[in-house]
């Protein structure tokens, strides 16, 4: 963003933490974005900035459940194939 000469994001109801790439812009580029923070504006409070992505616990739980589901489907498929081949020989 350093090559950008002019940017005005005023009155857009933006919220969250500004990336460091916006720190060179004047404060008046962000007028009436009351929930926006970070340089060149005020520092962010803990309640405004939300972490991106899933928590590690959620990732582990989803991975575990997905693995169990795939194993169960493979097991069911194997049983069905075994039964169909077995009944085909009678």
C-alpha cells in the first residue's frame, strides 16, 4: 500500500484493526469509522480485534471426527462389498 498516493475510507462503517500498510495515510482518511483501530488511529482494545480462523481445539475436534467418519464409511463399504461378492457365489 505504500505506492498508493491517496485513499479515503471515510464513512464506510469499517471495523477491526488496520494493517501496517495503512499507517502512512492521514487520520482524516478514516473519519466516522468508529470501530476501526490501529496506526494511524488509536491502538486497538482487546474486544475490538477478533482473531481470525479456528481455534486449535476446534481444528483437532473436526479433524478427529472427520477421520472417524471416513474410517466408518470405509468399513461399511468393505462389509457391503464382501456381502455382495459372497452372495454372488451362491
